[in-house]
C-alpha cells in the first residue's frame, strides 16, 4: 500500500446533510437527540444544521431551535452550513456554534445555478465579499471548498484542469485578503467520483500545489463512497466528511434515490481495520446509526450498523 495516514479526522455531517434531505418532517427534539448522542462517540466536529431558505429546504426551518436545544460538550465543535451572508448572520446570531469561514467555489455552472442561483462569476465575486464579512466579525477562514469537483448530473465529467484553476482562484482570494487556508475540500457532490478519478485528481493537484492539504467530501449514490475513501487513504488524505448511517444527500443534485455522504461508521470501521486511528468509539457510533434509522423511519444504507464491529466480535470469541 501507499503511505497510509496514521490518523484521520472525520467531520460528521449527518444531522445537517440528512435532515435537510428527508422528505417528511423530523421533530426538533429527535434531531437534538441524535446530535447529543453523536457527541458522545468521540467525534470532535459535528455539522448540525444549515441556515438556508426554509421555503427551499424545509427540513432546516428549525435550525435555531436545534442549536439552542443541544447539550454542548466542550470537546466537540458544533458547526453549521450557510450559502450567503444572510445565513452567516443567522449562524452568528444564534450563538454557541463554532463559526468557521470558508471560500467556496463550484466546478459546475449548472449545479451552482440550481444550488445558489448564481453564475460562476457571481460566486467568485461573492467570495471576496463574504471574506470581508468574516474578517469584519473576527471569523477565521481555514478552508476552501470546491463543489461538484468530480462530475455533475447536468454537465457531465469535470476536467481536472478546471479544478486546478479553481484551487488557484481560492488561493488567490485568500492571498488577496491576507488569509491562509488550512486545507481545500474536494466535494463529490453528485457522486461521479471513482477510485481512479480520486487518485488522478489528487495526483495532479498535489503535483501542482505540493504545500496544499486536500480533504474529501464523498457521496455514495453509486456505491463508490467507501471505495473512494479507500483511494483517498492510499493517497494520504487525512480529512473526510461523512454521514452517520449514510443519511442525507443534496436536494439540488437531481438524484431520484438516496444520495448521502459516505457512511461514518463504515468509514471508521475500515480505518480501524487498516490500523488508522480515528478517536471514535465504533460501537457507540453504530448505536447512533440505528437511532438515526429509527428517527427517519426507514432503512438507511449503512452496512456496519447491521454487520457489527469485527473487533467486538473478536473480543467475544476470545472470551467465550
């Protein structure tokens, strides 16, 4: 194998990613229940809500109530997603969140129009404006993010050269405003990536930007999520977004079926079996996955939540 990382950082996005995607209403108290349980697993970063237009994403209409209702732990960063300055100001106003700024661009003009009703040029201009807003409020900007980095249901394959250009644009924006990005997230928003595509993309980007750390946000619509994460591990990627039980998806991606992020407990299981530390209690995470399934009232795509933790089974057979 290639240079596998010793430890990875996993950002849990199930409460935001999942509850924005569910068709039926989820009671606020049950959202809070899942978040509080996830915070007891060793996860240190949980994205819990998004501050977006409730007419477009009704599952996030109670975002403020969710934030105010959780029992925060000091060792967990609770974060939120927003797409514009209105959402950012809502996140600031609610308090108790870890507010993290990012510079976000999209590799697909068609997806960006559906997702944020902006052109590529408008999105680029908006990043300068929101960086100034972040700095005005003393918010650190640590991350760049590229949506639809591997492909788009409305435009097809995304050329690697386009992503290279977007990474450079993000670095230019950061430099212009005196900001240093800790890492850049490549989001496979519509699940076009394959393991080979992951390796090709990272290989080109690392050759072009050797000092930049890259992270992965992987969707599992076509069953490639965990395989793509494995490819990322082989390429030395140490940061991943994931979603407990495989909850969720993007409501603007045009999918007919489930389109959630790579499943958190499946990713943690694979890492542990490869000798890669996560700091997460897998058995507690499996319990959370089963809770998530109970909350939404239908089957979710996670596998380890059904098959169980092999290490637990090993321990049981040794003591039998």
